[in-house]
């Protein structure tokens, strides 16, 4: 699998420019073959979906190198999990969920997430001082403790600016559910921070 991914050009804007794939073009047929460990069929799926998956990763991370890493991780995870794909949703939606999870996992480990959280939750704060670092850490940890659904919507909508329609599409939920999860996230964050002695 690593060899398959390594063989693909890093120029994601033209992933199919010079490569000919001798595999069925019907996506369902490609999926069935790839589920039987056919690497060439999966490579065709990879090339068909790479632009959109990379675009999602780039928009969420804002960093080309991180987006490339998340994109590769997403397709590696997709290859490993492909036998579990049952077709309940579109293959592209399934892939985008994996990509979003890859980015969110990386974001939780990134210090930049703390800065973005602080900017979103209180734009009127004065410049940070050394004493504010503990508050940043507490808020970041509070976001990490949110239930997964609420946390994912909060990150995608409140931090990265996706609409509820976009966040819902990537997470596989309705826009109304995304709105409800955002409301839940904000309520739980206020509760957590009050318990830690912060004023709302």
C-alpha cells in the first residue's frame, strides 16, 4: 500500500495527468475489486477522489504539508477499512468522514488548535500574557472532553468556519443535527469552564 501511495505524484492538482488505469471505470465495480485486495482498483479510486479529499484536508489544516500527511493517512485508513464499507452512504462521503477524522486527530495534538479556539471563543480578549497560558490549556482540554459529535461540529463550524450544511455533509449528519450539536458543545463548554472557576 505504501508503494501504491508513493507512486502517486505529489501534485494533487493534476493527479490523473499522465497515468492510465486499466481497471473498470464503474465506481461500484472498483469498490468490489478493491475490497478483494485489488490494489490497482483502489489506486483508481484514489485518483478519482484525491482532489476532493486533499481539498478538505487543506481547508481544515490551512497547511499544505499537514494536508498532504492527512490525505495520505486518510487513504491508508480507507484501504485498511474498505472491507467494512457497505454502501450505506456514497463512497465519497465515507472517504470524507475518514479524512475529517484524520485531520481532527492531528488537530487535537496541535498547539495551533489552542490558538484558534481562543480566537473563536473570545475575540475581544486582550493580548495573551504568561498568566493566560493556563486558561488556554484549560479551554483546549475542555474542548477535548466534549462528546465526539459535539466536538467535531464545534471544530468544523466554530473554529474552521464550515457551514452547518458542509459540516453535516462531512460528518454524515443533517444540518439541523449539526446546529444542535454546536449548541450542545457551547453549553457543555460553559458548564466545564464554570466548574473550573471561569466566568461566562
